[in-house]
C-alpha cells in the first residue's frame, strides 16, 4: 500500500477548496446556533442564494462579477428577513421547521423545468466563474520553485519529503481567496463575540427571558445573528460555486446543511476556530479512510469477497457516522468546545 499517497491526498483535501466551503458554512452556523441558539436547518438555502445570485447575475443578466457578489449577499439578507420575521418571536423549533422547508423550496425552484431556460434546471449553470479566474495575478505558464514549494504550468506543489500537496492553478486561487475570507471573517467574529453585542447573543442562548427583562430587544438581536450567519453562508455558496465552476440545485440538499452541523459539532460549537478545525479534521478523516480502503483493496490486503471499491463510499460514511455518535456520547462539546456552551434555552 502507498501510505504516502494516502496521507498526501488526505492532507490535500484537509486544507483544500471543499474544506473551505464547509468551514465558511459552519462559521455562519456557529454564529446562529453556537452563540445565539438559533436552530437554522436551512444553511444550504443561504449558500444557494449566494451561488445562484452570482450565477444568475453574470450569466442571465449579463452583469459584472462584483454585482453578482452584491446581489448574492442581498438575496441572503432578504431570505433571512423573510424567514426570521414570522418565526423569531416564537419557539426555536418554528425556525428549524421553516428553514428546512425553505431550503427545499429554493432547491425545487432552481430545479423546476418552467424556469430551466434561466436557471439551467437540473443541469445547473456555468459560465460565471471566468471573471473570477481572470483575476489570478500570476501567469498560468509560470515556473518557479523555492524550498519545498514549486509552481509549474500553473500547478502548485508543496513537497515535504514524506508527503506532497498538489493543486491546480484554479484550486490554488480559490484557496488563496477562501483562506483570506476565513481569516477575515474569524477576526471580525472574534471582535463581535467579545463585544457587548456578542455577550447579549450568549445571554439569549442561555436565558432569553433574562435578557428581555434587562430591556434588550431579543428579536432584533436574533434577526441580526440570522442575517449575519446567512451572509457568511452565502459566501460559502460563492466559494462552492466558483471552485466547481458550476452551480447545480441538487448540490444544495438538506444533507449539505447537516454536514455543516457535523463540522461545527466536531470542532466545537461557540468556539471561534471550532468550524475550521472541524472542517479540516472531517475531510482529512474522510479522505484517509476512503483512500486507505481503496489502496487496501487494490493491494489485495482486503479481499474482494469482503468489500469492493463500489462499497467504499457507504462504508466510509458509516464509520464517520459511528465516530460522530461516539463523539456525542463521550464528548458532546466537540474537540475544543465547552460543555456549558450546549446549554441552550429553547423555550
């Protein structure tokens, strides 16, 4: 078995574009769920608002790329207001029901054949990512190297001897932009959470009535958290769409939101770096299990009579699911979380 290849592939994905999408989506959920106690089960809808806002603006309306970004963010804000106004004055479970339904409604609308000429229907949309990749500051034919890092024909390689990370020039650009966004958002989150505004959010999570008795407008604070978390979810949608150069409705299923929650719970809710750590660890474990099993089957370490390559995917998800169950039993606060942070007021 080529363990060097397995480890390299796992590390490549642990800091790659897909991991960044889940980290950003989980950061938005962390503000809503981790710090405010809002049960948003429709983060996939906010990601879809960002992705489709960008794609429709550039492809269908012919607007510049940056206008597409603005429209995607505004669409996420509007959705948060539409979902929050009728539900945030009620119990937490009402928001959960409405958001999970809204995510499915958005997906069905994007998939509907009646608007397929505009949205692309089930085939999705393309042709909106080129302005983004035209911003790449280096020439694709660039060739350079220093220490362990080299760039040849636009392909980035980082060789540490025992493992090597390789990315295409497009993935490299997505990662540079994505990691910059993650860093900026985490810094902003840290300032917000440690401000009086953030302390009110934590108070709402722990005892909403006590905060209301102090004269705070609980509804307004909840709405602000829902909108800001939705905007971060839309940014995750941007990165998701640009990394694939395609936006397709079936990518924004309910499973998408649940993976955000898995990442958040794994890293630790109500911790600034929890979502990033959870996303990196989740994709590292997923890929090292998947690549390890595939290598074991190819090397006949695991006989085909026991498991074949087509069964690797379901088995990996089973193992990860079992690991999450054990984590929730023995350490429900996640890797760097605090058990007290899970004591939500859901009245």
